[in-house]
C-alpha cells in the first residue's frame, strides 16, 4: 500500500515573520496526524528556520531546486549536500516554472534528479502539459518525453525512492483544477510508463497531483486510485487550508 504525501510548494513567498506563524500553525494543526506524509518545500534561505521549527514534528521539509553539480564555481547554485546539511528530505525537480521561466530542459531536470537521488534526497520530479499541448492531444507524448529523460539518465531503480508530481501547466495558479477523472487518467498513464520498466517500482511509486489543489477539491482528487496525494502551491501558504488538504487524505 502506498503511503500518501501532501507537499507544499511555497515558491518565492515568505518572510521570517510570516514563516514563523505558518510553520507554527502547521505543527499545531498536524500534531498527531498520521494518515499521510506531509512536507513543505521552502525558499532556501528559510531552511534553517524551517528545520528549527519543524524538527520533531510530523512535517518534513525540502527545497525547490538543486544544482546538478556537487560543488564548485557555480555562482548562485545550491548543492544537494547543502540541502542535506539542513536535513531536507525532498527537493522539487523540473517544476514547470523552472522549465518555462529558466529554460530548464528535460535533460537538465534529469541531471538534477540524479544529483538529488545519489545524495539521498527524495526528488519530486514535476511533469505536465501546457494548455495548447492538451488541446492538440499530445499530453501523453509530452509526459512520456519528460519522464523518459529522467529514466534514461537515472534508471528505473532510482524511482523506488522518488516521487512524480503531475502538474498540468494550465492548472497551476489558475484556479482551474483538472477534474479527478482527467488527473486519474494521466496518473494511470504515468504508472503504466514506469511499469514497462519495473512493475514493483511502479506499484510503490507515489504520484502527486498539483495544480490549484484546495481543501474543497482535495478529497475527490486524492480518492482516485492512482493519485497518491498533492503538490500544493498557493493553498500551502494558508495554514488552515493546507492542514485541511492534508486531512482530506483518508486514513
Ligand atoms: P498551485 O501551484 O497549487 O498554486 O496551483 C501548484 C504548483 O505549482 O506546485
């Protein structure tokens, strides 16, 4: 049985003061909660604060990006071992904003996945089609291309300790959520892709849905057989809303 995961993606939001309130409220609101794993992926400067506030709680933490390099002259980059210094468990890889705004290719995302995975972080690799790709009927082809790039560099075994997040680009930050059926269809497709390489890895793989997840739609999404939780952007910045999304997972 796969254990569900709800991960918050704060993106470039937060301040020491705001985080203190939010993290404090998550610790309180999720105390004793055990139906799913919970994590927040915070901006890197706040990892020390996050670690200090979440240590000993049942909320894990992670980062939103990582360098493919271990160390060296790469100004502005952050390595996997630096994230581990702050006890990160997860790191987002290839979020659509990284792909669209910073030109991250499928190959670049794959290289980051390998760096994270080899260091012992759990990579959360994000895939998803744009609206025009959906409308032209190439959703599955796009997702297959994004995932095959990682598979060919990392190998299927690396997916036994990784997460895939399906995030249709048209649903991110738009308030327009994929229907549970639309999402389920793509999740099943993703699991099928991995199954072609390794059935056991596919069965154990946690596949998150992301894109305008809210307390109001979380239960119906998470109730689908191949949706193993959510990657939550905007709603993860509101403590009550995020806690309610976590609690939409049925124990
Ligand atoms: P959203 O973002 O929940 O605000 O749509 C999701 C994401 O980008 O991970």
